[in-house]
C-alpha cells in the first residue's frame, strides 16, 4: 500500500548509502489480529471523517518525482523547475528532497507511490551508480505490477550530458524515452502528464492512505489491550 511523501524538512543531499542499516523498519509487518469488531468499526468511522478533498498537511500526492544520480542534483532541479514553471506540472519533487534520516527503501517506496509519474534522469552518470540503477528498475517493476501505474515510468534524456542511446540498458530501450532535445518535447510532455490520469491515481492513493490509517488505528487499539 502506498503512503504519502511526508513534508518533513527536506535534505538536499542524498542520504549516504552506508546508513541503510540504521533504523531499518519492517515495512511489511502484518497487522495484529484481535477480536474487536466495534473498535475496528470505530477506527474506520474516524478515518472516513477525513474529507477526501482535504489532504493532511503532511500528505502530498506529487505529480512527478525525479530519480537522479548523486552528481545530477543540479540537473534534476533544472528539469523540475522546467516542468513546474514552463509546463505548470506541479507539485513535483526530486529524490534528493526526500526526508533524510529514513531508510532509503522507505523513501524509495514513498517517492514512487506518492507521485503519479516517476521520471528517470538518463545521463552518463546513470551507468556509474548502482543505487540509482536499482531505483530505476524498482520503479519500472512497480509500474508494471500496478494497473493504475501503467505508463507512469518515464525515462528522460535531458539536454545536459544525456546518456547515449547506444549505452542504454536493453530494458529501457523498449520504453519510449522523453527527449528534452527533441522538437516534439513540448507535445510529448502534454501527452504524458494528463490531469485526468493524475486525478485517477490521486483518488486511488487517497483510498490507500485511509486504509493504511485505519489499520494503524486498529493496531494501536490492539496494543493497548
């Protein structure tokens, strides 16, 4: 179940890979079972009171997230500003803005599931960073496994230091790439980032958020007994 991207104070540097074992959490822990039908009903009732049009201040469903190599932060910011300011596709986020102090896999999960489109910045640095390649392939698998995420994985060759087509991994060669240097770039952007698709994913995300909160409330009740 996807969760929202927390609006904690961002860290503009990638969290070091060496800290991945620190504070690691069990993200797939199954909820405890307990015979509390009225408490469960009460928990769902509390969650349903949240207006679907009013997101919690800490829950933002982004239109896009940009995955990038550590050395491509400035380029990622440039592309982020281009999409937000020139094409009015906002809000967007780059992976370097994800909250530091969290497990990298948690940030990866939040970034992919808390946004409508995942943009992979294909520069020469793509092949040199193992973690970045892992992010990319994990995002692709997520897009393939979830029907509502179909066509949400967007490889992009930016203007600056683009990865030559001949060096692209085979799996990415089978996917249509967004070419910033192409005369048809603006048309491609308009075709990909459609508001109707964003709203559809946002509605699914909100439903998942409510379900996650309800489970959390039931778990807390179980712990207190």
